[in-house]
C-alpha cells in the first residue's frame, strides 16, 4: 500500500538564516530555490515543515511571505562612522 506524501516547495532562500533553520531545510532535502519535494506524511516531517513554514510552501496550504525576516542573524551596527566625528 502506498503511504501518503506531501508536496513541499522551497520558496525563499535560507542564506543568512540561523544554523538550525539551514539544517532543517537541508534535512528536508532541499538544495535549490523553487525545488519541489515529495515527502512522507508523518509527524516528524510535519514538525520540520512547521519550523520553516516561512521558507517552504506546502501543497494545499497558503504560503504567506514574511513581511520582515525574523529568522535572519541580526548583527550590531558599526560604530566607526560615529567615532570619526562625521
């Protein structure tokens, strides 16, 4: 008997994302943007897709692009400009 499958597509890049997010995207088998994968429908895969739902579109569920990147690695701004006196 055939197991149920889920179609998922990587819609947004994981460049600049935290290492946990990148590892999840890689473990789902995504290598390129707009790549579609057929994944087994089980709780483990569903949980991974829920963790990266702002990057991945699942067939049958609407994909909403994030307004602001909450997954990025934010770095402190440089203070060099202000130290020079400009």
